[in-house]
């Protein structure tokens, strides 16, 4: 995971949408789908690299200067435009966060397939279980949505994101709190954490 040196609130971030969530929930896959639908979606990591905002590397993870990245974003894009950024830190530079969620049991399988160390997999599975990124997004962003992607195809997730970006959501299905792994998994939680 990329570490952040500090959390920055900018003056004008209303047009920046973040597609965020625990590693493995499907951010990069859905970003690719959105691009094929004509949306410009920046990868947080690539943007940070391109704009020379990586300060350091710790444990192979980039440490990003969020203040500089935020300033550069504001300089680059007109206030009228919509900017979409994907990455597990993207909520740090946006004011609308779309948090993708994935059932921790499925997430664990996906992260193990990545060949990650068990400890790193479990760190992320537990972060998903306890809503870590959602909580951060709620602290940092003015508007937060969460989408349970577990039973959705990448295309369905893309459709849900488009409905949020275009502002045509008719009901409150994506309001924060609609996902609750701890209640949903109940007695399986021990199993997820220990296995
Ligand atoms: N909606 C989905 N349904 C099933 N598999 C998915 C879905 N979205 C992503 N995946 C798979 O999950 C893995 C992680 O997806 P990725 O987009 O790399 O996640 P992230 O960018 O959030 O880390 C990939 O193997 C991808 O093919
Ligand atoms: Mg990714």
C-alpha cells in the first residue's frame, strides 16, 4: 500500500471523484471499464509519479506528497471539469468518495492469488472487515458512497459509479452504512481471521 505523509484538505475539490477501497476490491478493473465508456480515470499512483509527488519509498510502497498532488490537480483541471481518480488513497485528494466494498472471504482469495504474504493479505482483509477506508473517507470527504461489488460484474459496478458521477441516483442504495460485513458474516468472522 502507498503511505501518505499527511492528509490534506483543499479549498476546491468538489469536482474530484475518488474510486477508493481496500486493495483487491476491483478499483483498477472498473477504472478500465469506465475508460472504455469514454471517462477519463486517473490512477492515483501514476498521477503521483507523473506529477513528481512521490517523496520516498518505504517497503516498496511510495510515500506521496498529498499536498503537492492536490495543488497540482487544482492547477491542472478547470473547476467545471470532473476528475476521476482511482486508488486506495484517492479519497485523500477528493471530496466525493465512492468506496468499493468486497466480501472479506472473497477478498482474501483474491489477495492470496496475487501472491502477497499471508500477513499482508490478512492486514487488508481485516481492514475491509472493519470498514477502514470507509471511515477515512467519511472523515475526509463531503460526499461518500459505498458499493458492494461482491455479486456484481465489473460492468455493473461501472454502471453504479456512472449513476453516482452523473448524479442520477434515485434511491439511497449506495449511502454509507449499506455494507456491514460484521453483521453479515457473524460466526464466520473467526474463521476468516484465523484461516
Ligand atoms: N466485479 C468483479 N467481479 C469479479 N472479479 C473482479 C471484479 N472486479 C475485480 N475483479 C478481480 O479482482 C482482482 C482485483 O481487482 P483489481 O481491479 O486489481 O482491484 P484493485 O485495483 O482494487 O486492487 C482482479 O483479479 C480482478 O480481475
Ligand atoms: Mg488497483
